[in-house]
C-alpha cells in the first residue's frame, strides 16, 4: 500500500487566524543587565533577541486527532505541522483506523488543548494554556465550543480554574489507542512550541492572568533556589553540596512539585532572585514580578534557551552559566555537576549588581503614583518650591501632591 503524502496545515485549513507577530526590540531588553558582569564568556545566550515570527491558529473541518501522538489527520493522511516532538516523517507512516474512531458531536468547535508533552509542567504552562486561552477568547467564535483534553492532574485543573475555564465543555482524550473524529477543530501553533523561543505577547498575557488570579501574599526580598531533587533525569550530582552552600546565603530551597499551583505562583511572585538548574521547576519564573533576577545553571550538553526566553518575555533580569559535563546517555537525561565555588562567586556578583540597580533606581525621579505604590525613587516636585522654612516646605509639597492626585485638601 502506497504511503499517503498528507497535506500541510495551511493547505488543509479552511481559516487561519493570526495569533500574533512576535516582537523584536532594537537591542535585547536584558543587555543593560548582562553588560554589568565581568566574565561574559560563560553566558549561554548572550544578546538573546529572536527574530519576529507570525504565530497562527487554524480552523479545520472533518479531521481526526490521534490519541497517542496528538497529530491531526484528514482524508489525505497526516496534516503536517500538527504534531510536537514527534517528527512528521513518523506521523506520515500512521493512518486513520475506522475501527478505533470516537466521534464528537458535529455542532461544536473543538479547541485542541494538548500536545504529546502536555503532562510536563513546562509544556502545559507555556504551550497548552496559551493555546487554550487564545482559542477560547478569540474574537468571532460563532459556534459552541469544547476543549479536547486528556484527563488532567490537580494542578492542571487548578490552572484552568484560575483562568476561568473549569466549567468548559470537554471532549476527553482518555484512550491512547483510539482516534477522535471532529467536524470542526482549531489548532494553534503555540502547541508546536512556536512561542517557546520567541518574544510572545500572547504567552505573557496568559502568564499575567494566572499571576493576577490569586490574592498575592507578599514576602519581599525572598531568594529562591529551585532544586531538582525530585527528578531522575539530568541530575546534578553535587546538588546536595550546592544546596547547603546557598542556604548559608539566605536562600530558601524549594521543590516546586511539592506545592499547589497557587502556592507556586505566590512563592515566585515574592522572589527578588531565583537560582536553579535547567528544569521544569524554573517555569515558575513566569510568575515573578518584572525586574526579578533569574540565574540559571545550564549543563553544557543541554543548551536550551527556553528559560532565557521566558525571562525576556516577562521582563526579568537573566544570567546563565554553562558547566562542563561528562558521562554518557542522551542529553535530556545525562547527569552533570555544577561548580559550587563559581556559583557562590556569581551569586555574590549578582547581589552586588542588584544593589547597584536599586541605588540607581532610588536616585531617579518617579511619578507620584509610583511613589505611593512603593516603588523606589524620588518624587519630582509638582510645583516650584516656596521660600519658607524647610519643615513647612515639606508639608506644603505633600499638600500639593495630595491635591494633584485627589483634587481636595490633605487636611
């Protein structure tokens, strides 16, 4: 039997929607922070500033979703560019099996809300949720909508609750041996990771909605070390020694998987600095406030820039060091070691830079409203000073400030 060549998603779609054209600044927004470091050579991703790229979502009629690999098929075979982490060449060897089909109602539009890696914290937060968020809020939806999702964990259900989607109708993809037939679907390129290494405003908006969905319980100045002691892949062989060292510097050691999603959001919103090795736990930097410092420890055999990109999307200050690694096995699982002395030296340098940045910010004039919000800086005079005693002058400035903000007497 001759293998079908399939079709490309652009040819198969009846409609394409521009999710966004990702942005690019004239210079990396992190450049001013990076330039303060003495040793520029160890930084893994200097000048990170990816090219603009159009991310799209597609509407397709009469397609089948594979329960195992989550790619889409039509009567021509696999629809190229609808799978993630599974090569198109492999997907083209598969076929629709009529005996395994589960048919959904024809009167709904089904938003594909998962990819093959949906159960990983990083892929769910940065790919599945933004795709779901865009699909459900896209202007012009004119049919009944349902989400195509596998059975979810408690933290995944919590994420949908925080975004307001807990009660949304679902088509449950609960059998990997089955295939699911839909009359109308929408598939977002966000599920393919098209925003993972680009400056996606759509992703940032979803992160901001999650961050603002819970009551913030601030603990300013918190320093977090994100440990990987709960994983069997890419283990840092000397992490116990590093944990002991950072604790002495006042870091709180956290294993994010031991917290609910709301607890993780609150934990990272209150951080002034986050340090950790490359791993899914660092996904939580998307909940940090702008300006938070992120220091990532990257094994040389696994130079993945996804967290660098997230830091840029969320307007964080980012630095990374790469560490030589020895051993065998695939890069995604190979063990490695960090240089504890170098990490301690780098943290000291980062804290010195952090102090410089705060001193510089404190010397800058800011708006009166920012001052009332607690931001560092000097409030500019709203009116020319009057030739009166210093104490009276200060009181007068406060009265003028109050009148300017609220239009009435300060008492």
